[in-house]
């Protein structure tokens, strides 16, 4: 990770010799290349860092002229790196391809193939203009404002805050402490959903508005007690809890009882789906929730999430 | 967008005839396919919705068996959709390819080519296991906790809150109201950075801790006054501001003076880079900030963001 590495600059030289490098080059932000490479690297989990086959990725964003591009490709050649790129201008993409070929560097055009396939599907040529170059102010679109509003709503409705406006949320998450409600809410909000999250704490009444809203938008989160205890112990340590507070929060009996308390609430509200979060990454739980959310909304025969562009 | 569409189900049938469909199929969350397709569609801005050539995307996630896969591909054939997929199991990917070929559907394998290129670069075969299947509990990794901590830190340090712990932030954003500090902070936090944001309000002193922290981690945000006024007018309306409050907040004179006030603060702190956000999407501003942040940290000759996997 970036930070791990930063804290570690002195050791860095030692690893360079053994780690393989992947250069990612974009005329835009580089996030598409990063996302794709990161997913693809999921296929090599069995050999990455812990198993002694580390990979270093290097992201070069905003590369909008041939000179910078060539300098990066030369550097890749020196380091024995492979190159992946997303370049909207066809002549830039062609230059990248040719230069890599010339210097014997393995290279992959990440978006070229999809862009071509879409072009022929639509019967329209791609603009060839990198992001930002078209002068189209995406930053003032309705979609843009809607997302910002969703993020702001979600921050304000974190951790049970403002229960009086729960009805304004698109999605409400309920679960005991450390089931990932906050990061999950934030992740969903960035996709444009207004999310509120409500903590379930043993012996504490839930806000009555939670039972007045459309139950189809409430999702319960549950987790394996042993995993939850591990997470809570780490949490209590990092917050510096001590004595009484710490022990009850992460004590196995307490953890089990609190999960049981949550389970009873969920079973009293059978419309709420209960989502198992154990071992899932935030984006994985988000995918499960949005799949259910859209299926309920659209009730179409084949579960899907649809968008208009 | 999802929500636009939801509010609009009655009209939806009307559009189906003219809109072209893209089916996205994943054995995981589908976010990689969605991200790639969305970037590729950026190349067709000149013909999307507003210009009368709408595209509907349909995301099918968690598709982990051949039966579901075939049902989706058949449906794509009926709708005249194209299909893009990310399927880790090589036999699933091959089935998708063959079925599309058989039914004359254009199809693109989004991650296959990068995965193969990485495999030959590393000299290691891909696992062929979809996300989640490997049983590796990514949810308990250090990286995972670090990101969650970053998101929670960032929420707590929104809008000038907790100025006494500004020194704990990795990145501090300062700017007048509606320069995008909050969504930008959240976006960066999800990449693992602890971000605090501090509002600049004319006539209000900034927290003195802002001038005590390492100035290399502070970023000023600036924006074109006319664009800012437009955004503030929309904001004032949506918040229901009226009379005095509304007029001073979005009055052109006030907007200009407040930006000038910010400009003076920035010029008194010349180490802070000043980032122009006009017309930029959040992820674009984030890319600019992280590029500067990493260049300053690493001071390497070629600007890049590096990560270890
Ligand atoms: N809205 C957009 N308009 C035009 N091109 C885009 C857009 N979004 C992304 N791209 C292009 O898609 C590729 C990936 O973008 P990025 O994720 O910003 O690196 C780059 O070549 C960008 O120029
Ligand atoms: N951590 C991971 N381990 C294994 N495969 C992954 C991982 N992350 C993503 N993938 C695969 O990459 C593709 C895209 O993932 P997703 O973005 O979840 O749809 C799917 O085929 C996933 O199975
Ligand atoms: Mg929380
Ligand atoms: Mg704000």
C-alpha cells in the first residue's frame, strides 16, 4: 500500500531487485487502470507479497503528450516493467504500443478493446479526446450534484445521527458496532445513494423512526461472533479503551449477547434483509445490498442494476 | 443514472426502443466492469443522452455458474445488447465467449488480456478463482483496517471539526464553501488517506493549528467566481436559505471578496499548492492532489504514485 511503502522508504531499495513492476499510464486520472490492475492482481493472491512474489505498481496520470509518454516507457524498459495504458488519443495509444514493441516491453491497452466494441455497437466513432479536454463541465451536471448531496447526507446521518430524517434516506443500515456500517454507508453514498446508519447497542432502544420508514429500505448487518471479537479487540486497543469498557465491548459473552439482541430485532422485522458481512470487503457487501435494493425496486425477472448514460 | 431512472419507470419503456444496451457480467461485484465501461463511454459524450443516442447499462454481479451466465447472454441476444464480462474461471470466460459468438452478440473480456499479460510478466498462473472464493479474508487485512480508519477519521474532521487533531491528518484541504472539500475528502479517504478539511469563511479566523502542521500537507482549493456563484445559488435554494443569508452567500460581490480573502491566505502560505477545481470532477481533483502529495513525499524524478501488492 502507499502508506506502508512510504513508511518504508529505506527498505524499498532492497525489494526493488525482487519485485516485478507494473507501470500504469493514463491521460486522465489513472483510476481506471489502477482499478483494473488491482482486480487482475486478485488472481495472483497466492503469490503476492506474503508468498514472496511482490509486485509494485506505478501510476502515471495526466500523461497527455508524447514526450512524457516516451520518457515513462523508457524508464519501464530500464526497470524491466510491463506497461498498461489508457490513452484516448489514438495516436498516443499507437505510440505507446509501438514504443513498447520496439523496446520489447509487454504492454496492454486497457480500454481500447471496449471502446472499439462500443463504437461499433453504437455506430459512432469515439471522440479520441481525453477526459477534461472536451471542455464539457461534468462538474455541473445534475448527477454530480446528486452525488455530492448523497455524500453530505450520509456523513450527517452516520452512527444514528438525525433519526428524525431517516425517511429521507434511500438505504438504512442497522447493525452492532464494527459491522462496517460507516465505511459501507460512505461507499454507497459515492454511488449516489443517501444512506443512514443506525447502531444496535444491547439494551438501547432504536429510534422509533426506524420502524416508521419503508421497511424495504432497511438492511440488517450481521457477522460471525469470533471475527467480530477480533475486530473489536483491535478497535478497543486503537481507541485506548481500558478496564471495564474494553472488556465488556470485546468480551465474547457480551459480543454473542449483543449479536443475539440484533438477531431478535431482525426477526421482528422480517422485511429487512439480513446481510452477512463476515470476510467480505466493503465493496462486496455493497454489491450484495445494491443487488437486493434494485431487485426490490424494479422487480424484474433477472436481477440487475441499470443506469442510463 | 440509477435514481433518475427509478423515478422514471413509466417512461422507461419508451426509451428501450431507441437506447442501445450494454450488459456487464461479473462473478464478483461488477464494479470493475462498471468503472471501465463508464470511462469508455466518456469517449461517446458527444452522442449520449442529451444528443439523442442514449445507452443503458445493465450490471449482473455474482454470476458464478454457467446456467445464470447463459440466461443473461440469451436475454442480451433478445435485447440486441452487447456483453462485457469479467469472469475469473477460464471455463466460464470461454463459455461466455462461445455463447456470444454463437448468438452473434458482440462481446469483450475486460480483464482477460491484462490478467494474461501479468501472468506472463510474473511467470505465475492466475488462480482462476473469483473474488471471495479463495476464502482469503481480505476483510481482516491491515490495509482493510487502515482504510476504515481513514474514512472514520475523515468524517470526524469534516468542515473544520476537531482542529486540535489536524496534525494527525495526511492531507488537509482548505477552501471557501462549495469548493468540493467534503466529497473530495471522502474520495481520498477511501484510498486510505486521513483527510481533514477546513472551511475558509470571510472574516473568520482559521484554526491556529492549521499553521502549526507541516505545510506540505495542506492544499488550497480555488474556483472560478462565476461558477462558484452558480453552485452556491443552487445550494442556497436546496437548503431553503432566504433573504439576507441567501443573498450574501451567493451574491457576486461577496463571492469575489471571499475568494480574494482565500487568495490572500494562500499567498501568505506559499508552500500550500493551490488547486483549481473549476469544471473538474472530484476524482480529477483527487488525482491532481495525490500526484503532488506523492511527488513531494518521494521526490523522485518521474512523478508517480506507487503501491506494493
Ligand atoms: N468523461 C470522460 N470523457 C472522456 N474520456 C474519459 C472520460 N473519463 C475517462 N476518460 C478516458 O478514459 C481513460 C481512463 O480514465 P481515467 O480513469 O481518468 O484514467 C482515459 O483515457 C480518459 O481520458
Ligand atoms: N481479490 C480478488 N481475488 C480474486 N479475484 C478478484 C479479486 N478482486 C476481483 N477479482 C476478480 O476480478 C473480476 C472483477 O471483479 P469485480 O470488480 O468484483 O467484478 C472478477 O472476475 C473477480 O472475480
Ligand atoms: Mg460507525
Ligand atoms: Mg463541506
